[in-house]
C-alpha cells in the first residue's frame, strides 16, 4: 500500500510540473501588461464596472478570451484591436501573469 501511495504521489507531482511548464511566463506577462492597465487597472483590478477584473482569473480562461478577441470569434472594438497584435506567447504570458495575482 505504501508503494502505491508513493507512486501516486510521484505521478501527481510530475503531472503538476508538466502543467505549470505548459503555461506562460508571468514575469514576461507583467512586462507586457502595461497595455492592459488603462482599462483593467495596474494590478488587474478595474476601477470601472464596465471592464472586468483580470486578477485571479483562471489562466486557461484568460488565454481563451484573448485568442477569441484576436481571432475575431469574440468581438469588442477595443479588445479586438488590443489583442490583434498579440502572439500566442504574449497571450500565454499575460494569462499567466493575471492569473497569478
């Protein structure tokens, strides 16, 4: 039983490591996030109820929404324009940063 628990715990640790490596670089996202601060706040907390808080949102959700704005499947005049020049790496990094707050 003890060997099984050790094997399961090891698998969980390895899985967790691979998931975190798949995400973006929060430090690089922080450097890029200044473009978001005007609407979403310097720390991802918006002062205007029209714009959502980004801080603490799930990384996958943020990445999906940014890609949708960039690719035109989700439309908003401001966000579509902001997301259009973002690379996949930029999106992953921004999502990692805001989800870490």
